[in-house]
C-alpha cells in the first residue's frame, strides 16, 4: 500500500508529465526551462522526487501551466494571457543568445523612449 508521500509524489508526477506533454517538449528541454538537471526532472516525472508547493508551482509555470489544487486533487490549466503564436514560433527558431540580445535591445529602446518622454515633459 502506498504511503501519503508516495501518493503525493505520484500526483505531482502526473500533472508535470501532462504539462510537459502538452508543450510537446523533451525532458531535457523542460529541465533547462526549470533550471534542473534532466535526471532530476525525470525523477519528478517518475514520482521519485517530491516537490514542495512552491517548487511545483514554479516547474509548472515554466511549462506554461498554472497549478490548480482542489478537492479532486491536482490539475493544471494553460496560463492565461495574450501572445502571438506565430511570432513566438519565429522567435524560438533563433538560438537563446540571439533571443537574449534581442530582448536587451528592446529593453534599451524602452529606456530611450522613457528618457525622451521625460525630456519632452521637462522632467
């Protein structure tokens, strides 16, 4: 008979695996997103590593899912928000270092706009 901890780990494993499967990414990709090793992520999905509530929430967030805990157990739903799937797909075609440089350029541009607005108002 399974212990309560084993039941909890099995429930976590099921929701994490389902979230990763919906994203259609590998264990290795999910591990990178979550800042964990592939073996550690596989242990989570295999029910051999139990997470605390914050860790579970964080893992699901990087998989694009929101944790829902209720009387029926754990479940998830896709994060709510707006994004352009086509633009996102195009961005993901580039390597991470290019995406980081692109994001930093946009951040610098936003700072330039902010400073220009302050100068125009005389702040």
